[in-house]
C-alpha cells in the first residue's frame, strides 16, 4: 500500500509537469512535418528539418507556412494569430516577410526561406520558453535551500523517533514510527510549490503570446508600483491619422485632393501615405507626375500633366509651411486660421499649393491604439501609477494626457527617459517600462521590468524582460495580473508545504500515525499543490473579469 501510494504521488507530479509544458507542445504543432519545395520546376516533399535558407517553398491555401521566408509571388492573406495574437489577418505581398507557423488563408504562396528550420522566429520562441523554465526565482531558490537542510534534519528526527519508540514498544513499532516520519516528511510538496506554479503561469502566458524571459520576472512584475509607457509606437500606432483637411475658400476641394494624392504617390513618407489613403479614389486615373523633386525636410515639388484641362501642367508644391514660404505662395485667411490652430495644439500639418497660393492644408494627429484607453484604465484599477514618456513637444503631449487621463512627460531624450524612471523608482518603488523595444532599449534596460511591445518578429530583444508578441496593450494588465496571481499561489503552496511538513512530522513522532496513512497524506499534499498551481493555466483564467485576459485571443488549437 505504501509503494502504491508513493507511486500515485509521483504520477500526479509527472502529470502536472506535463500539463504545464502543453504550451510548448502547442507551439511545436504549428509547424507541419513536411514542406513542399520547388526544385528545377518540380514539387518535392521533404522533411521540415531539410529546409534551408534559400530554398523555394510552395504553400497552398489552408496550409501552414513551414519556415520563415520572403514572399516571391502572389499576394495572399495570412493568419498570424497563433504567433502574434493579432486577430486581423495580414495581407502579404511580394517582398514581405512571413513567419513559420502562420496560416495561409487564400491563394498559392511561393516564398524563399530566409532561415534554417532551427533558426526561425517560432524556434526562438520555443527556446525562450524552454530556457525560462530552467531559471529559478527567489522563492524557488529559497525552497531549494530549505530542502537541502530539511533532508538531514528529517533523517535525524526519523532515526531518533524510531530509537525512542523502539526502546519502549519494541523494534517493530520503532520501524513503523520512523517510516511514518519519513513518508509524511517527503518534500514533494515543498519541491513542487514554486516550479509548478511558475511553469503553469509560463504555459498560460505563452498561449496568450506573452513571453517571460526569467522565472524571477514574475516576482518583480508582481511587485511593481508604477508603469511608464513610451508614446510613439506603444500608446499610438506610430502611423499618423488625418485630423482635418481644409481647402481654401473658392478652391475646388476635389481638385486639391486630386493633386495632393498624385504628388503624395511619389513619396513613402508617413504623411504622404496618409494623404494618399485619404484622397482614395479621387486620384485614380487623374494625372501623371513629371519633373518631380524632393526637397529634404520640406516636401515635394512636381509638375502634373492631366488628360483634361483641370490643373493640366500645374507646378504644385506639397510639404511643410516652410516650403510654401520658400515658394512664395500666399496664404488665404481661411487657411491661416487652420494652420495657427494646428500650431497652437502642436499638431503637424502639410500644405499644398500652386499658382502663387496655398490651396489646402492637411492637419495630422497621432493615432491612439484602439485599446490604449482601456488598458490604461485597467492598470489604474490595479493600483499602479501610470504615466507616458515622450520626446514630443509639450502641446500635443498635453492633449494626449487629457484624452487618456494620465500625466505625460514631454521633451525627453533617451537619457531623459532613464532619469524619469529613476525618479519614479525613488518616489514609488519598482517601475516597469513599456516600449517598442527598438529606440526604447536604454529605458527598457534601466527599468526594473522592461516590457517590449510588438516583438513578434524579434523575440530576441535582450533589453526586455517580457515580450508581448502582438501590439494589443491589454496584454499588459493581463500579464501583471497573471504575475500577481502566480506569486500569490506560490506563497500559498509554500505556506501549505511548510505547515504540513512541520505538523505532520510532529504528529508522526508520537507514534500514532500509520505509515499507510502517512503515504496517503503525502499524496494529498502533492495533489493540493499541483491542483492549486494548475489553476493558473486553465481556460477560466482567460475569460475571468477585471484586468485579466478576457480580450486576449487563444491561439488556434489551444
């Protein structure tokens, strides 16, 4: 009976460990076992391990992409939700990069492999999760130290109890008492208390496209008191939105849009792309741009030839107000008011003009991520001090601060952000920094917990302790809530393990505990720790209320 019960305890322990590693198995299953290569015009099926950089791979609709690559032919729609968490499929055109494990939704896709099978983004994700499982946090190191002392102490106590009862009640009673002490003191629960909870949390986080680099990150993230967010690319999309378009009094609005769209088609500047998108169908088939010239830091000058007489051969200017001044274009009163209002609020603007006058003004604003306000509200509900750090001027920063209801610290260079983090740490305690992981690397490294947003294409950003593979800011409060629950469960497990062992050993030393019941109690102790830890990985956590992961989509197949 003792052997059976001990075996059951070990089985429960192994089963719990396997469940916590289910996320890694789910990531592995995203890749197909075989890949279809094109060699000398023939389709050849090869094992996934045989795909190397430079191979041409063909993927049909409904198939998963076997490796990282670059699109060579055709434009298709790709579902990357299992990797980045982005629910909206991405359109991939020739020249775009695709990631192994994503799903080809429509059309035949021909790619050139850009990495060997072992060096893909998905492989780096899996390796990051595996490496993190080997790290030990503060609680786990404490449990290891206690266990190292616990074993010889228990052996001595068991020997003493056996000798005491053996000398008074006979050898058989002494052996049973010593055995009961050893069984009830089996440190399974103590050894499982921390790693089981951390592993379950890591698996849950990986399924939600949140990667923790180290086990200790859970403890640090659970203890933060302040969060600082970078503005551009983090709170905002990094792509400007058109706040206002105004045409001069007496000017043909459609004509202004047509000429602006044609001029913008020659530039890849973010403002030009926004203007071209806003102009839309107004510019289709309307004019050919000739003699185009880009003036660095100013804008575009070009001549537009059109099939009709409208604006035919016009020499037009699209760019900053400074370009309009240099071209000696006059400002109508109606547009001056718009430009002055944009300058007062710190909004950038682009102007278009020809034939001696400014004809239209485009006013831009930064586009907030649609979930930014909700994520910040959830962080504040968690009792965190939230602020935004930006290198922009004070005027637009103040507008954003009022809109989101948080303070915004403006005019900060990279070293200024580091100083702002140090000040927040001095006043409040541990501070987390959230950025896009590129230009925010110094601030991410200087914070107590660096969190990189949108690193699905590069999970190896060393300056961040946590990687959010997608761009959904709501994963941030979810990750903090997960870290807090993980630490809470670790403490519960450790408390139970210590109390159980101390009380159990004391009772076993009295000689009134049968070894079979001691083994059963050991099984129940391990079962309690495993069950309590696995609560972190269940689907109920994702759909719970508050700041948890209700908005984070589960990857396919999970």
